């Protein structure tokens, strides 16, 4: 499959509730609709429909962005919204370390840095330490890696169970396999 379809698969199959039903509101988007939408709309769907609180309301602050605003924004802003508004602690404060990045900084950074910020600052344990094993990647390493490797790091290290084991089935992919696969396979 091509990159567009790979992203659509992420939307359709990975954002499911515990019983396997889609978190996306069926009244808004069915599977066929998502499969036929373009990449921009696909990313907007991730923002609008998967980042909801348990009662179904948007986690995004309504005072900042309503659904129509998000639907009309460009790809860069969409990614920044994911960083700024969905990665918050329970009391609403940013999980991103304020000493490193404030909101204005995130809004002005380029796409590569935005993806690195997602990796470095949002994938942290509750006490603020990085979930990524320090023996594998420290912050400087992640900041200097290219986009392909950055996406692989998300797959390999951020998708772990609480005890640190990989959530991907060990019989399907072990770390070395994922590290050696290309970007398309990584997204798959």
C-alpha cells in the first residue's frame, strides 16, 4: 500500500475502543469514507475524533479551536495542535517541559522538530523521565536523527506496555526487525 493508505489504516484500525469498535463516530465517518479521504483530512480526523475525553467531548480547548477551525487548518498547524493541545497533563498544563519549549516555540518550529518534540517530550513516564530506554536513545540522539529513524523510534520505544515490553506482538516484530524496515513497512 502507499503512504496515504498506510496512514488511513492507522486511523481506522489503531484508534479502536477496548471492545474493538471504532472510536471514530460512525455518524461522522465510516471506514469507506476514511479510506477515500486525502491525507490532510485524515490527519484532521485523528485530531478531531480520536483525541476526545471519555464522555466524547473534545480534549482540545473549545476556546482555542473548534471543529471547523481544525478542519480548515494546514498540515503544519494540525501537527502543532496535536502537540500543544492533546498532550496535556490532567490539570490542563502542558506536558512539554516549559523550560524547553513554550507554545510559541512549538508553533514556529518546522515539521521535523515538531515530530522530534512529540518523541522526546510527550512519551514520558508519570514522573517526567523519558519512556525511551536511555541506553538506546538519549535526547540529543533523537534530536539529531532523521525523519525515518524518528518514526521508527516512535514505533519501537513509545508503543510499550507498562512493564517496558513491546506492545507489538513479539512473534511479529522484534526490535531489530523494526529498526531495519523501511518507512512504509514501519507505518504498516
